[in-house]
């Protein structure tokens, strides 16, 4: 059952802090933390600031709108990330190994380790979300489909052709339906609907055809 969460004007951004088990929302008037028991939110920080994106892993980050600048929470306050001060950021992701991916209107970039310079993964790609699966593989939801990062190469691999995607995530089959399957399925959305990609008997054939074509 879906329930409205009142109190976040222009709510656009959301993240789950897995380490502390907190959910944060970002809107036109700052960042709020969610209370599971009361289904309500409490103001956290950045009053009067418009929040474009949120991300939590070891540190807590947010992207401010309309400047598209990246901020990090340290010593009980948010400050701009100096390494990203001269660029706009639309999407931001930190892996379990603390490599950094980010995208903007020009393309997709990666920083292998903190304080190193970013390098280009692909120019011209319109990334709308960055996520990962249970195995730690990184995926990119783009306007023309799903891409996967090749860990040992500075390269992307396209794994699905889907037009006008908006977002994606993974879930273990059986969580949403009463089955004993242990496959991990993809949930994705476009501007009209939310879909589940189900495993197919021809999955390997389709995957190999897609990989050869990219």
C-alpha cells in the first residue's frame, strides 16, 4: 500500500543511508529525515535550498539546484566538494570501493580514487540514474537503455535497448510475488509506467546479440 508523506514541498530527491538506516528526502526547501513510526518527516538541514539529488555512503552528499553543485556533510554542516567546484553534476554515485561516478549534460565520468582527476567513460550519453546490483556491478539508466560498467576497463557495455527510461532498481524475485525463484529482476520506469523485466529462456541469446551490437 502506498502512502503520502506530507511536509516535503516539491519533493524530488530521496536516498537511504544504509549504515544508519535513515531515509532522507530533498525538496524545494531543504533536506528532511523520515520517521518510519509516524510516517512523517523532520527538517534536517539546508533550509531554503532546492535539492536536486541525495546520496549516502560513508559521507552524505547532495546536489543543489539550479547550480548543480555537489555538497558533502562534514562536521555538522554541508560544504561544497572542492574537486567538483568547477563542474555541474546531475547524477552522483560512490561504489563500495569508493570509486566515484558522476554525469552531467556533457557525458559520464569516473574518479577511480578520491583526489584523482576524473576520466571520461562516454561523452554525449544522457544518464538519468546510477545504481548497482547485489553483486556490486554498476548500472546506468540512460535515455536510450541500460549500460553496465566494465570493472577492469574504462568502458561501458550496453545491456538493454529501452527508449526514454527514467529510473531503475533491482529486487530479488519472490519479494513481490510468492515464488521460490532466486533471480534478481530489474524494475524500471518511463514517463508513463513502471515495469518488471522477467527472466527469459532466451536471455543469454538476447544478451549476446545486444553486446555484439554495441
